[in-house]
C-alpha cells in the first residue's frame, strides 16, 4: 500500500542512548526524531489488515521522496516472512528502492515492536543508513539500524553490491 506524503511530517526530537562495548566510551547520546505519521500508518494497517493468526504485524517505511509504503507479515508454520521483510519487497514492487525510516507495529494494540535479528540484518544490508523507530510513548525514539546490530556481519558478496 502506497500513500502520498500528506503535508509536513510531525517530528518530535527525542534523546537516544546507545551503549558501546567495554573499553569504548561507556555511553553516548544521539538525537533522533520519531516520524509519527509513519507510526500511525503502520498502526492503521495493523488495526485494519492484521486479522487472525496469519497477519499479526504491520510495517511502514518512509521513502526518500516522502511516500509511505506499508506491508504485513505472513505467519506460516514454515517460518513466513516478517512485516519488515515483506516491506522491502513491497517497496521495490512500487518502485521504491531507498527507505529512510521504518517502523513495525503489532496487532491487538501491542504498539511499536523492534525488528527481530533477521530483520535487523536484512534492513542493514539493504539500507545501511536506515533509521528504525523503537519504543512506545515517551520511550519512542529513532535509532540507526546499524546501532541495533553491533559487530554485525557485512554482506560483501551480495548481488550487485559491495556490502
């Protein structure tokens, strides 16, 4: 699902605390902004499209041109794809090859859910400069996807890229 950007985005600055490995600066701060329109887009899809046990998560991504792409997961006993993985394909199918920010929201009012390890790796591989919304309410913040994967594997032999 793709929607045009509707007016200026409401952004709220938040403080992000990032822990670093032992021997490195113990605590650093970063300033992030939460794209509330993006969070609401994912929440709306979670409320209206996630029904039953087959679709339990929704994701929304902000394209560089301001458009919002949405997707839902596909639960299956074989390990179906998460909403963030479906979002990557849905975005490409709609001509969006660069995402600036993503968020996942759970069904049944669960709010923002951080990406799983597999999704963190895929998002970092596809969009190394991506920002991810994590936390809920006053704890909501936007963090660089690479901060969610310290000591991450870098996919250097991927098709069409150098990592």
